[in-house]
């Protein structure tokens, strides 16, 4: 059965369709949130929150719209994570893998956190399709094929969005650094 049929059945209140939808998308959402949180317990809680929101809002999803359901659910997951961080006053510049290799030098960690936060700020200012592609590729470390599957956008288009977004990010960062001196 295809995705649109399952969603239409969900919109009609078919509980077995919801089960099928959850089984299909739970791994994607869980993997995405685990990369954001780095915490299995928190990921489970947030993933359950995402699916509760999906169940409550499924009637608003238009199967004839331009966005795939994978894009819709990943957007809900991202917003659920952002809401969680705001509620709990968590700063999103946690240690990245590169920062953990720096060692115990606190000054280097602070600088790395500031640079990471700066890049995240600029990613958020990109057009949504470019920001999503860059975040999924470089922050969440998905392959182009996985991003294609998540977003429903062909890998060539994803690659193009990443390329264009990266060019814009370089421009933002270069103009920002020129202003520092």
C-alpha cells in the first residue's frame, strides 16, 4: 500500500493505518532525533511526542501538496526538539565530534562552540529547502540517498541545494569575519 493511501486511511480514523504509519516512519524520526539529542531516553520521549502530534494533526496534511509526508514528519520532529530545548533552556551548541577531539583546552572548546553556534545561526537564515538539506547532510550526517528518502526530493536536487546553501554560508561567514577586523 502506498503512503498516500495510508495517510488517507489515517485521516478517516483507521487505527491499523496509524500503526502502519508509525512502523514505517518511527525509525526515520528516531534516527533524526537521536542525532540531535545524543540521548536514547530523550529520543524515545521526543519521538513519542512527534507521533502524538502527527496523530492530532494528520487531518491537516494534504496528500496532494508539494511536501512529502517524510518532510512533514521531520519538520514536526525538528520543531518538537526546538520546543524541548526552549522549554528546558538548553543551548544548542553542545560538544560536537570535532570538539571532543580538541581535548581539555577550555578556551578551544569555547571558541569551537561559538563557531558552531555561528554556523547554525547562518544555516537557519538560508531558504528552508537549503537549510534542511545542509542540516540533514552535515549535522545529522545522512547520506544523499537517506535525505532523498526522508524528504522525497531527488538526490540530485538535494545535492544542488547543499551546494547553493554552502556557497551562501561561505559568503555569510566571509563577510562576517571581514567585519570583525
